[in-house]
C-alpha cells in the first residue's frame, strides 16, 4: 500500500483514503444479505451485523498503532473529515490489497464527504492542498469513477422499477407445489385390533399446495401466513391401515379447500435469542434444529415419510404456543417450547393450558463444524405420534391418546465431507395411562440415516433411512390385565429416494418405502409403497 501511494505521488494524508477503501470495499462485501432478501426465515440471532460503524477517534481501531506509517493520515481523515469507517469488531484491516475499482469506490465516498462539508458551510476544514490532491486523484481515476457512478445509476433505476411494481413493501410471496403419484405396490392384509384389513393397491395422483406470505416490519422479524390446500389422505387411513410409512406431504384430504396451515411471528430478543409465537399449526422444527440435515424437508424435499423426516418424539408437540431459541455460542444452543393442540376451544378439557399439549426442551451441541448432537426432552398430555402424522404402530398411538408422557431423544449428525452425511436418532417415551385402569407403557423408536448431497449433480440429494418406528416394548401388569399389550413383533422401516434437480425451481423424486411386519406384527404381509414426487418452488 505504501509503495502504491508513492507511485501515485500523493501525501500520507491523501493516501489515508486508500486505507479507507479497504474498509469501504471489503466490509461491504462481507455484509449480510439477509436484510436484502427479507422477509425470510428468521436468521440466527448470533449472526453479527457486518455493516460499518463510523469512527470518531483512531483509538477506536484496535489494530491501528501510533507507530504505524499511516497513523497520522488516518488521524487526519478521522478528526478533520470524518472519512473513516471501521469493522463492527473495532478493527480496520489496513493491510488488505485492493484494485483500482476498489480504490475508486473509496475515493468516491471521500469525495462525497468533502462535498458534504463544503455544502454545510464547513469548507474551512478542507485545506487547499488536500483539495488539489483530491482533484488530481479524481482526474487520474475519472474512468473508474464514471463506471461506478454508471453502475449506481443503473441500480437506482432498477430499484425504482422494482419498488413501483412490487407486491408489497413489507411482504413477499413464495410457494411450493407438490404433485405425486403413489401406490402400495406390495402387501395383502394388515391385522388391526384383531380385524384383518385388506390393503388397497390403487395408484393415486395427489397434490399439496402451499403459499407463504412472508412479512417483515423491521428487516429482522418474520410474520408468516401460510395457505395450504391438499387432496391426499394419509395411506394409514385409506390403504395400509397402519401409521407406519405415511407420507410427509400428505396433509389430509380436504378436497383442495384452502386453509390457514401456519401462522407464526418470529422476532429477535437481543442478539442471541429468537422468539417464535405460534398462532396456528405450530411445530417444534419452527424453532428447533431437528439434527437431520438434507432429509428434513417437511415433505416437499428430502425424506418422503414422516418417520424419515425427523425423530417421531418431535411430533408430540404441535399447535398454538411459543418457542424460544437461545444461542450461547456457535457451538451451544438451547430451545424451549410449549404448544397446545386445541388452544382456541374454551370448553372444559381444552384451551391453552387445560387440554392436550406438548412442552419441550433441547440442547443442541456442535463440537465441530462436521458434528451436531441434540439432546431432547418432551412432556406431553393426550398427544399421539399419529396426531401430527409421524407414524408408529396403532397400539402406540392408541395408548398415547389417553396418557401423560415423558419422552427423551438423542439425535446426531456427522458430515465428514460435503458429499456424505451419516446421522440418526433414538427416542424413548414413558407413557402413563390416565384412564379407569392406570398403568405404564414404554415406547421406543430409532433410525440410522444416510444423505448424499449433490449426487450426480449440484442440488441433487439421495437418502436412505433404516429404523424402527415407535413400538410399545413393555406394559405394566395392570394394562396387560385390561387387554392393553405390547406390540408382538418388530417392524423395520426401510426408505430410499433420489431427488433430482431439473432446474432451480423443479425437482423430481422417485422413492420407495418398505415396511417389514407392518404395525409390528409378523402376521401382516410386508408392505412396499412407491411414489414419484414432483416439487415446484417459486
């Protein structure tokens, strides 16, 4: 930098402009674009604001010493012109290299500051010597300055055009359409509560449409109003008669009637804490890391099934309430939440606190960039895994419908390379039935997951999920005497899919789900479910 100053034959005072450029250009490059793209899902509260802060004294810059060769130049620019800005962490980074265009950008900023001083009647602060040398620099860099100003004019014109034709100054519309053909391709009968049900193998063509109205009032908050229409019942209702293997994109057959599927408001509380207020259809993944990267796509992307999307114990809390996420550091995060199923109902046994609910806490630990661990606790009342469509045996869901439960989960993800992720979870639920015949039941589930990002093409994802959906492993003698027993056998969920990205907005995902001994009963024939899911985003 010092040699470049001598080459231009400028004084140290004017050369300070070059140092100023380092901040103007490079700090600008590292600034966050989240506010530009707002509204979107609320960014992590630990994300630091990268915009520049005006410096009023050189002593504010921790990496500038009085012995530095340009100290006097910096001091002059700060005290006389207010023409220096620093990084948010109080550093200046004056040794960074720069191009002529970058230098011209900084020079233009300083020229604007000098013009401002002249316009406000403080021209006596600007010496004739500095004006002459700035004029010389302006002449030497006239081509670059003209180019920059042309670009600024073009950006301003484009911005004005966008503002004139935008949908709203605070709201953006984005959407997702899932169209899928699916069928049970193998399987005959399923025994449910002693009754044999014939498996239906008719192929169906179904859809799920979501429109998100994302509103931001401050640039850091998010009000999301989601409209949804679906026409696909869960296969457990119409085809397989077991919650195991249900599709995540099946939203219930409402004949494509439009409903408010989600209504939430997220906002930061300080720099480390996010708050999510859930007014309708809230879910734990709105404010918690489910530790299942690439596979938790909520039905439109990633895993095909509820079970493959995340640990089933997460589904035990859903509805209306609040979620809080606090980041102690980049490596440690705490999530807390409370969601009620029927909060708008004033009748006895319902409401925000007197009806079915789920309360959770999770500690998420990231010891390295490749490893993420989740430790989850959830207390629920009269909630089932199937209440939000996660799966498990009919027996497990029937028990939870009349029980208070405590669930414990551990989730893990390890990404040794950008092309491969191995993960999984284990979940244990201790249920206390509160009916006429009280008793206890233990319910377990687990899974191992593999994800292959960018397989064959950037944006593609291949996934494999192998595990056991929620199974009643033991019951107390009081329940056994009342005819409530553990599941007799073990069913395995085996799922594979390949999501191929046709374009930035279209992906197609063929996949298969294989259930051995469905509903944890060896008397049932294996079931194989096939689907081709096409997802459009805009």
